[in-house]
C-alpha cells in the first residue's frame, strides 16, 4: 500500500481529500495530515511516504516553498500539487520545482483516480527500468511467485504482493486466480501446509513453534487448517511419520 501525506490548511479539505483517495479503490492510504508546509517538513524528518498531496496556498509556508525546501532534503520525494490555477506558466513553474503532477480544485473523484493511476504507471515504468533483464521479463504473477519464494511463509500477504507489482490488491487477487486457477489465500495456505508437514516430519520443533513460524498466532486455528488439508491433526501426522520412518 502506498502511503500518502495530505498537506492543506483547511481541515474539511483534508477530510475530503482523504475520502476521495480512499474511494479510488487504488493501493493508497492516507497516513497523516498537516496544516502547512513547515509542519509537513517537521513530520517528514521521522516519517516516510510514497506520495504527498499538497495545496498551493497555505499560511506559514505555501506549497511551492514547501516543495523547494523538500527538494533539498528529499530530492526523490513525489509531490502532487493541488491548485485553483489552470495557467500553463504557473504549472510549468511548479513542475520545474520538482512537482510530478497537479490537480485542480475542487478535486473530483475521477480526476483523483486518473492522477493516482498515472503515478502508479510511472512507478511501474521506473521499477521496470531499474530491474535487471530477468526481472523485466517476468509477468506480474511470476513476480508474485518470486516474492513468495523469497519471503518467509509467515510474512506473505496479498497487500505486500500487490505492492511488489504496483497493483491494487483486489485486482491482483482476481488476476492471480485467473492465471493460477486457485485464489491467492488458498495457494499460500497450501504452501504453508506443505512446509508444516515437512517440519513435523523432519524436526523436533513444537507444534506451537511451527504454527508461529508459518504466521498462525492461534494454535487451534492452525490445527484446524492442518486437519482440513491432511485429514489428521499435526500431532497425529507427526506420529504417523515417525512410525513410517521406523518401518
């Protein structure tokens, strides 16, 4: 999920922007709001976001001054300015300051969605350009499968997988099922159960330790899932494997 900071001096505008970002259905979440550029700079000293939505006209420090100062501290930070100006020279000046895009007030949902989709597409292109030839050749689902192979099973989740390929989690879930003929959650659960069987058969780890390693905080829930996949409990499976080994 891409984290967003909203900077605007009017509380109702910040609330409206937060609502609009959420309603796009895209992988963005507003994590903080600031009332002016100076407050935003202070907050950004100890926090990180992928994208900033900032108004132009604000007291204390306006949007352009904020962007100029931000460029000195975080040259690669993406900022989208929100303005009432629809003037080419003004917009050109803002882009020279390092702004990646702009939105005109009042910000309607279609405009916000288009702007954020454009940002996502640009990030995908940048990620592809930065990746090696092998990574560039992989489809989104192949990249997700690689993410699964590189990530501890207990840490795999749809949100992180979607972020890896710069997609909306809901869309990735649909695409995964379409290409793999199984839903994302079931695929990951199957991987976890295979690993659980391996650990039960080849290690002396306690069942609670195995459950925790695979991301199950509730031992009873883990046991129920395991039994659905193997028709026996984890302890019964371990005993069966021990008997087979002795035989």
